[in-house]
């Protein structure tokens, strides 16, 4: 997302609208502690993705820049942020609400959202198989990269 804050991008009603999405009613409890971002495994490898920053952008009213941002689709839905939030803000529900809004407003097509969901499902499946393969290795020294390459080829042949 563009770092510059433009007045015409600000929508003061955006936060109330997000808070009306299912499960998002605790949005305004956020006090910007950053625990969600510190707990997020995606933020660790994707520095442009930050749950606490997304909440601030909602509170600032950055409706269009946020709803059209690829960041919305980076969340892997592991729920760590929701479990660790001291204010029970439930970021996982908030990201889901933002995704629904982006689809409703035509900023991403339902077909593309479906593809992103399918891709996420494949990644989860790959992760599950990688863990099982490593745990099942009798020698306890499989090369994770090689194992991953083999698993990708196996999944290709499904
Ligand atoms: S952990 Fe909760 S209160 Fe803290 S920044 Fe994240 S959402 Fe806000
Ligand atoms: S649910 Fe999404 S935002 Fe929350 S910790 Fe997991 S990947 Fe990060």
C-alpha cells in the first residue's frame, strides 16, 4: 500500500462498518499493543504484513487502499493473533470481514478469492505432509528442502 496518507482516501465511517461484520464487534477495543504482529508467523517472513498496522489503517479510515491491498490475503488463518490478544479483538474475524467487504465492493473478484483460498488449502496440505514426513523419518535427518521438493512433485502427480 502507498505510504502517503491522502485526505480523499479517509472514510471516517469505515471502522463502524468493519465492526458490523460478523465477529468484528471488538475492533474498537484495540489499544495498539502490537502483540498480534509479534505473534504472527506471516509477519515474521513478510514484513509488509502486520495485523496491528491493518487495525490502525481501519481506525484511520483507509478504506479503499486497505480493501484493495494484497496484504488482506497474506493471513494464513492460524489464529495465533486472536489467542494472544489481551483485548480479545479477534483479528482473524476482522481479516475475514475485510475480505468479504473487498469481494462485495468488487475490489477482488469472487473467482480470484476462491483461487486464493484453494492455494492456501494446498499450502496447508503441503505443510501437513512435510511435518508427517519429517516425523516419520527413522534417521531423523531428512533435508527439509529436498523433502519439500519431493512432496511438491508428489502433489503435482495427484
Ligand atoms: S494484540 Fe489486540 S490489542 Fe494488541 S494490537 Fe493486536 S488487536 Fe490490538
Ligand atoms: S491468523 Fe493471520 S494474522 Fe493472525 S497470526 Fe495467523 S497468519 Fe497472522
